[in-house]
C-alpha cells in the first residue's frame, strides 16, 4: 500500500513538473512573439516617422535616403519574415509568368505601430531570370530590402528627360543578397532594375508618393540598352510597361 502511494505521488509530481515546463515553454513562445512584433513594429514606426518628415519637408529626399538606409542596416530579417508571415501568405502566392509578382498585404496590428502608414508597402516575388523591370520614378521615394535570394541590381541617375527618351548614367551595378538594400528618389539613383539570379527572389518595398503637391506619382519605364553618349551616359527609350516586361521581365 505504501509503495502504491509512493508511485502515485511520483506520477503526480512528474505531471506537475511537465505541466509547469509546458507553461514555461508557452510563456516563452508568447514572449518571443511579442518581442518579435515589438522589434519589427518599432522599425516600421521609425520608417513611418521618416516618411512623415519627408512629406512634411523636414527632410530632403536625399536625406530621407540616407536615414532610410541607416534603418535598413538595422533590419532584423528573421523577425521581419515572421512579422509579414513570409512562410504563409507570401510563399503561397504564385509567381507570374513574366516580371515580378507584387504582393500587397496588411501588417498585423501591434501596439505603437500606426494603423495608417505614410508609406505603401509590398513584396516582389520573382523566379530566376525574372526582373523588377528597368524604370524610373516620378514624384516618389522608395526603398528596397532583399528578403530572400539574390539579384543583379542596377541603379542609374536620371539626368535629363525628353518626350521619347531619358538620359541616364549608371551609379550602382552590384549583386544584392538577403538583408541588402537600396533607395530611390527624384534626386538620386532614380532608375533601377533588379534581375533575379537565384531560383527564387523576394524584395520588401516601401514607397512614399505624392511628395510634391499637384503632381502625380508613378513609374516611367525605359530601355537602358540605348545609345552610349559621352561621360558614361545612356540615351534610353521611354517604353510602355508591357514592352518593359516583354524585354526584361
């Protein structure tokens, strides 16, 4: 009888220990989740504040690029991937046959993160050989962080515009891997082109539009393989989005 009571006591003790261990694990996972949301939420809030300063003309576009890139250096990529549910909603969206798939989504609601962000956001999803096709921007500032994969990234300064052409000059020609980044504004590195060199590639993008009142914002597609001019400049044809995808998508 005494031995049976001892066995019952040991089972009860073991059960209590396992229950306590499980509760500890769940609490730790809850804490980790909260910390993840807090880290990424603060990072996105800082990007939001930068965008407000840009729209409010407290920062020039080039200053915004500098500050934005400082923030991009600090991105916790693992946390960001969890925050946007990369393994769920992003991975399940199919690729396009040509060109990038732009995936728009809402961030989860987190204390301290504004519900109405000053910047738009999306993830570009591409297969090997597909591109975020060559294009410039009107009246907007954008930033990119590579989430996964690798890209051949090119940037150009936008020197001059005509009705049919854009005069550009190469500024960046490099390989971009996970956690690497770049920015674009009307005044620096305005034109870019990213070609996927890995089997799959994903880019997180933010964009602040309508920087100058009364002017529209948008892409201007070009063919950068144009006439070579003096001083490293290129005379690039203005083309439609569909032609850009046909040539480079």
